[in-house]
C-alpha cells in the first residue's frame, strides 16, 4: 500500500510517518509514502493557493490550478481527459493490457466534513487499494471542479469540523495501515472495537493493586475459557452503555452468535427487572 498526501502543510503528516509502528512498516517495505506540498505548484511568487469564493461568503477557497497540477504530478489523471483510463482499457490489445491499465489507477480521497462517514468497514475497503492519494483541504475547502475532475471519494472522519485536512488524513492513514498484512499481529485485531459489532473489553495490567483498586480476580485465575466468557460479557455491557446503536444494528443484521445474543437478552432482562423495582 502506498499513501500519497497532498497538503499545504506536509510536515504535519510527515511527522506521523517517522514514528512508532508506521515507521517500522515503512522500513520493512510494507508501506510506502510520499508527501507533496501543494504550494510548490502555485503560479505566483507568493505561492498563493487560495482566493475568495465566487458568490461571496466568509473564508477563502483553495485554488484549482495548484491542486490540479499537484495531483497530476503524482500520476492522477483528470476524468475529463480525452484519453481516459476506461478508453485505454477498451483499446488494450489483450486482457493483460487491460489489467495493467487498471492497476495504474490511484484512488483519490478528499477529506471533507461533507463526505461519507469513515467507519471500520470503509477502512477495510480502502486498504484493498494499491494507492491512496489523500487530498487535505484547508480554509473553506476546494474548488468543486477539482472534485469533479479528479476525486473518487469524499470522506468525513466525523460529524464535526476541523481546520486541518491533514488531521483527517492521518485518521484515515492510521485506521487503514494497521490492517495491512504483517503490520500488526492478526491476533491483536480479532477483538478490537467495531470488528464484530462490539466495543473492546476493558483491560488491566500490573500491578495487581493500584492504590485501593484491584485487578479483577478472574483475569488472574488463568482459566482461559472463563476469561473469554467474562470478556465477552464486558464487551456487550460496554457497547450497550456507550454505543447501543451498534447492538441494535448487529441484531438487525444478524451479526451476533447465539452466545452473544443470550448475553444481550440476559442484560436486557436484568435491566428491565431493575426498572420495575425502581
């Protein structure tokens, strides 16, 4: 997987790529990365990349020319070019040529509050791509013509507004690169939040006593099956407390096995009984 980030402030993204698991993944050749400073493609001596929007309104808008030139510098092609990728595939002499043309396609993602919601399912979808080109917006956003000509996907990392598209890009990078094979141990991903419709269980480590607080006895018992069942119940309890919408969705989509459904029913019955007593 390769990540290409186009930004007015590439140092923000570069700093992330130099540390922790990501740095090791790059060193091992599991992840490739390129940052592009959009200002390098501006036309004037001041490297201006924004201007007032047509029609008025507050704020500034990122100019289309520097953005388009930056995208084309990394091999992204406008869908309005006379010789499109689909045309090349149609004209390919054989199936191998068509496959090769498709393999060159880069998925361009624009990070914007008005995009589709970023979820774990979307992260799994994106990690299957050969290369992600992440377009980091600033100010009031970017000229719509860039979206029409180059962008394949518009993604929002949450129902809030950020000043920095770079921060949103880092969310996408962090959520996807860890899913790449051999970056993280598969066992570490099995019971993570959102993987199967439940949040992750709470965890404890040494020391056994922290002040007056003691780690749960069951986790010190060494009985793996009892620990597994206890952790599953804790996952259900935590999800019901913080994200009941995930439980509802999981039940509607029949995502839970019989053991999980029974725990959900038991907790609902217990809570119902407590409500009657109160």
